[in-house]
């Protein structure tokens, strides 16, 4: 084997080694998070370590400021008084909201806050029968007579947004001619998306917004 060939082999071998190191670092970094409970991390035992914590979002604990989402979670199977503060600066799923199960992966800071780099939300699909529901047109035709009264409304989702971004859902009539803005802070069930047939429960506000207490796919 001549010197030129040897040099080529050394270069190729070096490139392969570097690639392997990078791959191992990426794989190792993504799989090194240790699954722990809320009680584990609030004890301070995992400071500066990468962990994965699963918990339920505390009602009305979330806020988005300058693109950063902050919220708290608790373990429904543990001590509900123990809560973990979470900070996340990634894109938030439309399913995120009060009571949603959040799987948070990140590093625990000295301040006791989990700086989350990966957020996965879990909310099972939910279905509701629409036989006793009003249409969007019927609701708006009733006008002031139904303001503040609990009702069910069936319609089609024109849009579904993340919590804190204006109307959570814009519900339309089947022909799309009438729209209804829906405010909702809860967890939106999996499967709800633009074009989904929905049944929402709540009441009409004086400003024309429907304040929902429950959202479900039409059965």
C-alpha cells in the first residue's frame, strides 16, 4: 500500500470516528434523562441533572411571556400539594391546558425550576352526542335570552389555537356562514383539529364569546 493510499485511509477512518462520536453523543444525550416523580425533584435531589417528569398541569398556573411558557405540574397519584415549576420556550401544542398530562424533559435548576427542552401532552379522545345540542345559528338567534345559561353547541372547528392565543376555537355552522369564538382553558382532546365536528358545553358571554367548560368530538 503506497503512502497516498495510507493517507486516504487515515482521513476516512478519522471522519468515521468523528461521525460515530457525534451520533453517540446525540443518542446518549436524548436518552440520558432519568424518569422521576414530582416528589423526587422538588426534594432537590436532582439539581443540575437531566430528568423526565410526568404530571398534571395545575389549573390556571400557566402563562406565556416573550414566547416562554411557564406552568406548574403535580402528581395526581402522590401528594397534590407538591408542585413543580416548569419553564418551556418551545412551540406549545393546542391540546395544552388545565388538567392535561404533561411529560416534561429537561434540566433541574438551582432555583427549583425545570427548564424543559421537550414537552409532550397527553389528553385522550372524548366524544359527545349532539342530539340535544344547539347549532351555532340557533345559539346566536336566541341572542340575549341565552346569555349566561349552560348549553351545548354543535359545529365545525374552523381553527384550533394554543391556550392564551385569543379564541381557543373558532366554531362555525356546517356551511361556514356563521362563526362563534370559543374561550377555553382546559385540555383539548386528541383528534380535535381544523375541520373536526365538535360539541362544546358552556355559556354565551355578553361580548358574544362562548365560554366553554368542556370540548368533545361529535359522536
